[in-house]
C-alpha cells in the first residue's frame, strides 16, 4: 500500500503515470558506485542516494552528506 509517506513514493507515481512510449528498461545505480555526474553525462543513468545513519542522524549520500564531510 502506497500512502505517500514512503521515500520512494515519487518513483511509484512516476511508474504508474509514465508515458507508455518510453522504454521499459532503466539503468539505476546507487551512490556507492562513485560515478560522477561528469562520468554519466549524456547517458540515461539515474543515481539513487544511499541512506546513511550516523549516530541518531539519517543522511542521503551526496544530498545531505558529502564525501569530504564523511572523511573529515
């Protein structure tokens, strides 16, 4: 049951309402792949951020937390 509270709800809505003329194949990877935006420029690849829990805080890799901050 999707009630809109799930983090992946927007993907569900996209899949349900997508243009049927679009390809049924998508290339996804998570942010642990360390692909940069420059590496995938011009390619139809989507990077999904890995979720990290540090102490009591939750972060999305590359969104809320940078590699520089993790390594500091």
